[in-house]
């Protein structure tokens, strides 16, 4: 079975490749946000055909990446990413506020997000929080805390990727797919307090890259 080790181009960002792919029969390999953060996986096209992909370590897959193109046979294989929305919290409105207010708002926001065990990535004046529970629940939590001076809304996952570094993308999406059940507090809307007296432990590894694949090479 052929193993795909490189991305030939991207049909969404390159006009040349878009023109080439317009004349071929494309087999789309749809990836969820968990798989899209991996460099090695076994994808399945809409045709049902399997595609073992083994890219260089830390490679970042982009929606529209082409892993196979055969001009003579007029066939191609394209990776299609389906990412969940992202809650984007904008703190830029605090830029002209006094330091005491900025610190207070930052602490309140950290408490609101941390109390729900939501992962987050801070970039400039924005905080990106992946969708781990129902959107209505996340919005309700934010509205309940009513934090002064911030705005928030949901944006498409693919739309926020250009603003993030590869390691930030892995942190944002790598744990929001099949792992999101580990701290699913979808039933909780109001702020709450956790007691850690039970000394429970969750080992999430390092940004989704420390799993032991064993023989399941294309699913690590």
C-alpha cells in the first residue's frame, strides 16, 4: 500500500493547483479536528479507499492539502478538515483602562474559563477557547459571569488558524475532539467550586504528542 509522505500543494490557497484540480476527479479525505493535528494517520476517502499518511513530524495539515495528483488519470486526493467553532474572547477594549481593572478582568476571565476546565490559547489581546460542550452552554457561562470590558463570539475553526502558530493550533484543537469528554461539564452553567480532595489525576500528555502508538502507527 502506498504511503503518502508529502503535501503536493493546496487547492484552496494556490490558484495554479485550483485550476489543475478543477479537471480531475477528487477523492476527499475528511479529517476531524483530532486527526488533523497528527502527522501520521490512516485516512479514508469518500470513495471508501484508505490512505496511509506519514508526513514529517510537526507538519501542520491545512484544509485543501493535496496528497495525490495524477494528470493522466485525472484523479486527485485532497485532505478536507472539519474543525469545530472557537469561542473568541476579545480583551482589546481594555487597552486604555487602568492596570487594576485589567488585572481584575484577566483574573475573572481566567476563573470563568478554568472553572469549567476549558483549554485556551492566549494570542495578543484575544483568548481562543475550543468548543468542548454545547455552544449555548459556553455562551451561558460567559453571560453569567458578565465580565466587564470584554466581548466574545464564536468563529469558524478554520478562520482562526491563520492567526495561530502550529503549537498553538495543536493545543487549541488537539484536545477538543475525542478527548473533550474528559472534562465535559455541559450540565453546569453557573460558577462552581471544585474540591480536589479525592486526588484524582488526569494525564493528558504534552499537547497530544506523547501518546504511545505501538503498532497502530497511522493513528498516533
